[in-house]
């Protein structure tokens, strides 16, 4: 086993309404659809990083009301993302604010079924990112 053998990463989330989630991640967030099968879709976020959305009635895990996952997206301009999401009617429940413990700005919002999504901008990138 060698960690350098890992080629990418997909985070899968599970939905009652797959089509609404697909519109959110594809149309609103602008991620590229790279896999599209009957019960799941995978969107390329960046390089080898992906978000997968799955029909909670057909996937190996069922959709629930409890959404104990937060997906974070690192950007260079959090303010433009904030304006874009507001213009699209997304409820940003935590507008951009500075988090001094990591010298970054962070913003929180929810997708169509309540998963918390974070946009963050490092003011000083941590080593390794």
C-alpha cells in the first residue's frame, strides 16, 4: 500500500430528490457531470476531486433527514461566490466571515436537502494545500 497510489476522491451524498440535487450541483454550482447512471451522478469539482449524488431509494445507503456531512470548497474569491449564491436565491446562513484560527474566510449554506456546504478562502494557505 502506498498513499501515492490514490488517484482521486469522491464524496457521495444521498437524496430523496436526485433531480433537484443534480440541478443544484450541475446547473447552480457549475460542476461538470462526469458519470451519469440511473441512480447516481458524479460531478468533477476540481482536478481529481468529485461530489457524487445518489438516489437514496436505490443506493447502498438510504437518504435520511440527518445530514452529518459538510463538504468544503476552497476558492480564491469568497465574496464573488457569496454574491453569486445570493443572486441564485441560495440561503447562505453564514455569510463570509474571517476565522482567525486558520487565517481564512468561511461561508456556509445548504444544498437542496440540507447538506451543509462551505466555501472557504485561505488568506494564508496552510502548508500542504
